[in-house]
């Protein structure tokens, strides 16, 4: 057994050599940024809606009008939150989906 002291030591690859490549790792690393952007956009949208709602309530002339506007606001909020949950789930699903193998 002879050892060659001049040979460079082998280094492990940065990522394990998967059959499907490492493209999925890039999309996974972008996901937190995409989710953060989505959450901040959603928060801004809901804050604007709440401010508009407060202005709308100030213009109410009777309890019936107040109830109608409150109902519309809460209905819109529920729709927005459901839509946001779907968008966030889709971002996570896309990030964790492996590309098809050849």
C-alpha cells in the first residue's frame, strides 16, 4: 500500500448527487421570501380594507346600515383569508414538489 501525499484530498459535493438534480433546492430556498412577500402584501391589503371600513362606518345613518356594512366587511375578510390560505398552501406545495425524473 503506497500513499501519494501529493494527491489532493477528495471533497464531498456541496449537495448530494440526486438523480433529479438540485433545482428543487433553489425553489425551496426562495419560498420563505415568497411567503414573506405574500404575507406582507396581504397584511397591507387587510389594513387598507379595515381603514376603509372605519371610514364607511362613520358615514352610517342608522343601525341597519351599520349592520349591512359590518356584514359586508366580515364577509370580505373571510373571503380574503380563505384566498390567502390557498395562495400560501400553493406556494408551499410548489416549493416541495420534485421535478419529473427523466
